[in-house]
């Protein structure tokens, strides 16, 4: 539908006109516009110009992936006038987490890799963070130990922890500190989130064994303000402010800021003893009293865009701080009342990108260094109980300390892509990282003699060759080389190197029927935290060996429609992994901390599938289901003679069957033209799984304590957008049934919670 003539006069040829393609007030990038038998491509802001039109009226045809085709007879006015074309969404699949939406999202999904892209823009009116959105992707399971700011562990087709690496705009997040984690970064900071499962492209420049998460932010040259605030249960406050401006000269300024605050004082059901009287109480509800969390973060960037020497050149500074109280030990058996952690991030950044630096050569360079600090504080000479009572306890609650340390990390990346011919290209990447930890216990300076400097240096280089027949067939062959050097105080320096390789290919039987296959022999070096511990919850293991894995993916995706009203899309993947010297996390000998260890072999077999249905522009229904079976292949165990009873046993403490369903309703022009009401429901299911080895122990009633119970969680979100998306209000209910939910054994998650979100958005397209 043609909305209006905006006006605007300039000194242009007599038949020169401008056009803007919009949907609900937002730009539709890369739309194809056909006018008078001439096809024009709108830019990333949905803007285009046209001239040379004969006559005073023309037929206009506008098309874009994810939108209904628009046809309009246009009567031309005065030269220089601006015409706005409003498109209606079409393929919105799951309105919460769509793999069909805007062009960039769909293009990512059409790669040869086993990849899913989330359209984050559809979640801006919610209180969700990056982790919440990822938890709705097939093959992904995010496990949290509590409420806002709690520890998390993301599993991707059975690989978890450091097997999965995280990136922002292709830059590793390894050094961003505790203020920048996927479960405290609001979804509003992302334009889309890419999930690479198993095989990872070389331009991401990391030794990920199980996959990678890439958070892509918006870099469009525009003037905009996007601000939101939410308040919810457990005294939870969230604020997000994103703004940017780009002048005609190319000067650009971008600012992203956010904060999270919560008392996390939800009730949990426990069996506890009073530390003063010894009286034992079973299955009583107690309120958490020492679990407050808050973090604040600012990302500022300034520079130039669209210059002859740079498409984008930005220098910036990232700053963040966080405060986290520790309520309990790893099993919620012991309560704490004073232990807490503080952290800061202070990181200068550099970003450079130039397409066609010379003919056919694209170059991207990034660099940053974190000067931040972390503090673990346990200074109270008291012992606390779950009722909030306390008594004197010399030596602190756990191990009296005021430990201050610096995890200073630097990262530099280079990615180059050279287009040899229209169908062939060569890619080169290099990622160098450096880590240095220095610390001291300010409460016990004499103990600092045992504190030694710890260092690592790692460089990963990749080389790839691609052959691409657009929308028919493509293949990428690549190799990766990794070098790492570790230094732990006076111990000898350990140098290691590994080489890996892989292939990813895809074939389109038709535009909506895609087949995929990929394989990689991948390697991963132990991280600094696995080698040296994290000073708080994880012990050191400097003797860890690098791990390697054979990763195989087979996938198929098919979309079809029954007339223009009913649209369907199904997809599925088969996966196989076999990892050698598999690095996994287990409880240490006294069950108080975690420690990383090697296991000779672990195999993974699994499958995931997803289904999406949409009716007109009103209803969307979708879901995903994942099954994965991880099996121990270590035949001999320390302390056993002969074949270990753990050989061929299912790996413990890993969910193996889970899925979710989404239902969305969209009421357009609700109450007034340009207003939109959204109603979304989500169901999350996780099947129960073993905490310890299933082949060990008996079958008595007490052994039920050895399993993590299943989950069935219901969430509801209602959002109302006014004035074409400028003003937005949302309400959410999570865990509607107030069920007792556990991602980890004994660590109960929040019960039913409510939140209200207010958002303002304004954009002036350049």
C-alpha cells in the first residue's frame, strides 16, 4: 500500500524521484523495486532513487524476502518528491525466534554450515537477554544456576562450556569480563544472533570444538535513539539505551549502555538444619537473602564510515562493572551471607573494515585489550544458615580472603577475502590472543609468595577456498592451524600446536529445498580458566591436554505454501561427534568446586528438527526438538583393573532430550492504524537426566536424588506498539505454573515472575 508523499525538494533533474520502503515504520533493506521495466535495489536503509520515467504514471512492484509482494499504480508529482511504500510481513515463522525474517537472517541460514540465525529485532519489546533467545533454538540448551546474573552453561548439540565460543561482530568475547556475558547482555544490543553448530567458519577465528555464537550488532549509518526500561519480580530493573548518529561527512558516533539489577530474593524449597539449634526441617520454603546482582556496561565508538580508505573505521572504549552476592555452594547445602564478587571491564577497541581495498579484496581488522580487575571477597568471620541466622566462625565463611586479580587479555584479528572470479574466492584469517593473570590476597599478604604470574599466548590461522554457484551449489574447503604457549610461574613453558581441516557444502534442489553437509577435524586448546582456575568456583589443572574432534553434520530444509495464506517450513539435522582427550568439568575431590579434566574419548550421536507454520500475517506456530546421546569411550579408568564400568556409559549431567513450542498472534491496526498488538506463548520442555554416571549406584528410592528432574515451563508475553513502533509497552509472565525448575542438581530457579517493559524508538534514516 502506498502511504503518502513526504515532500522535499532538491536541485535534481526534472524527472528525478526518491523512494523509501518501510514496514511498520522500520526500513526494509535490500528490497527489489521494479519501475517502468527497470529494476532498482534499495539500500540497507530501504532508500532508492529513480529517474528517466516516461509519462506521469507508472506501475511499481516492490518485493523483499519475508514480505508480501507490493504492486501499486503511482501517479508522479513534482520532481524530487519522496514516496514511501509500506510493506506487510509475510514469512514470520516463529515470531519470537525466526529463521525466515529479514534478508540478512535468511542469507545466513542458507550457508553450507549447520547454522541458525535469530532475528533479534523481533524481540526488542521484551526483557529477554541473548541467552533467553538462544534457549529457543534447536540443539541449544542454556542452563542457569539461579536468577539474574547467575552462572550459566550453554550446551550446543551436547558440547558445552568452553567447547562453544562467543563473538560480537566476529570478535571473540573471551576477554570481555564478567560484565559482558550472554545472560546479562540485553537482546536489544543485537540485530541478529548466529548459531554455528559443530563446524565453524574460519573468519570467526577461534578453536571452538562444538560450535560458535556470533552476536551481530547494527552498523547502519543512521540517526536513532532506542531506549527501554523494565521492572519485574524480585525487585528486578533493566535499562537499555542505544543511540547513534552519522553526519553527511561520514562522522559516526555509537553508544550502547545497559544495566541489570535484581535482589533475586525468590523462594526455594529446601531441607535444612538450623545452625544454632540443630533442628532439621524438610521441604520448607525459604527466601534467598544474599543473592543481589547488578551490572552496568557502556560501549562507545566514534569514527568515520564510507570513506575511500575505509568503509568503517572506529575507535572505542568498553567499560563495565558488576557486583554479585554468592548465596550458596554448588549444591545449595551451605548458605552464605557475606561472600560476594566484584568485577570491572576497561577495554579500548579498534575496528577497521574496507571492501575492495584493491579490486576483489575485502579486509577486516579488530583489536582490543582488557585492563579490568576481579575481586573475590570473603571477609566475614561468621557462618550463616538458610533461615538467615548466623554465628561466629573464624576463618571466613568458606576461605577467608580478599583476593584481587587482573585477568588482562588482548585480542587482535585479521580477516581477508579475495574474490578470484565471480564464483571462486580465497579467505585468510588470523586471531592472536594473550592472557596474563596477576593477583594478591589483601587479607593475607604473606600468602602472596605463592601467587605467581600466569600467561598464555595463542594464535589461530585459517585458510579457505570457496566455490559458489549462486542459489544452486556452494562448497568451502578450509584448514586451521593453532599454536599455544602456557606459562605458570616457574614451571617450564609448554608449547603446543595442532592442525585441522574441514569441508562444508550445500545444494538447492529448488529455492526452498536445501541440503547441507559439513565435516571438520577440529582442535581446541584449554583456556586460561581451565588451566589456572577462576579463583572462585573452579580449581586449576595446568596439565590439561588439547582436545580434538571429528564433527559431521547432515541437514535438510524445505519450505512450501498452500496458496498465499498458509506457509510451512521444516528442517532437521543429523550430527555425529567423536572427541579425543575431551575436556569436561566435574566436581573436585571434596565436592566444593569444579575442575576441568580430560577423558580419552566421547562420542555424540543426535538429531534436531524444527517446524514453522504461518497463517496470513496473523498467526505463527513453531517448535523444535533435540535428542543427543553422549557416550563415554574411555575403556580404562584410574583405580580400576580391566574394563571400566563407565565404558560406553551415557555421559552424566547433560540434558539429552529437550524442545520448545511457540505460538504467536499479531493484531495489526489494533485500536488505531499503525498500532500492533502481539501475543506470544512459549513452552519449554527438558526431560530428566542423570547427575552422576547412570551405570553406577542402585535403584532404590534414594537414588532418585541422582537425577536432575525434568522441566515444563510456560511463558506468556503481550506487547503493544503504537505510532508505527515508536512507543511500545510489554508485559511478561515467566513460569506461569510456578513450577520448581532445575537446570542443575539442587539449584532451584525462580518461580513465577512478572515484568513490565517500556520502550521508545526513533530513527531518522540517512
